[in-house]
């Protein structure tokens, strides 16, 4: 086992841990946003607004970046270039889109003057369940999706030199 193969379990643990934090945060933020109501009193409103801002900026976004970076590293370290992985990446992109939308709503509520209608938490949470469930199913089942035609260049690196040797199974 060379040095890079020894890193794989640690990188995978980091990836899973950051995914848990990211997904939990994506579920928590719509619930926190639903509490954004100036009618509850200025002190409570300011506390909820700060909590959502700091959670998004200092916990959830860094967890998302680390989860994506560690997942990208795992793809290349393990040499995983299968159709199920590309399907998973489509749903990860949907999670990133949801993350960006939540950030937009936070900025809209916190930094723009006027009355803002914060979306009720039910619909965003139901929508978020789709990509997260699909990612879990694809990762755990690793279904054979080879009947889906994809270009050949997706199945292997283009031959460019990586800064390290990629272990093969």
C-alpha cells in the first residue's frame, strides 16, 4: 500500500463527515428562514438572522466546499469513472443549486430593504429530498447504468499528467 492509498480511508471519512454537515445544514436553513419574521420582535429577529447568516457562511458553505473537494480527490485517487458516478454528480449539482438559492434568499431577507416573503419550509425541504435521496441510492447501490450512452472521454482521464500517481484497483 503506497502513501496515497493510505490516505483514501481518511479522505472518505472527511468526505462523509462534511456531507453530513452540509446536508444537515441544507435541511436546517429553510426551517431557520421560516422563522424570519420581523413581527416576532427586533431582538429575536436579529438573533435568527445572525444565526442563519453565520451557519451559512461559516459552517455549511465550508462543509460543502470540503465535501466537494474531498469527493473530487476520491474520484481520482480511486479511479472511479462509472456512469453511476456521473449520475450522482448531476444530483450533487442540484444540491449545489439549492445551496446557492438558500444563500440568495438569505441575502434577500437580511440585506435588502422592504418586506420579504420567505418561502415556507415544506416545499424546499421536499425538493431537497430528491437529490439527497438519489445521491444516497446511487452511492450505496452503484447500479449498472452502462446502457446510458456517454462519450468515451468521460470514462477515463485524458492522459494529462496528474501531480501524483493514481492507484488502480
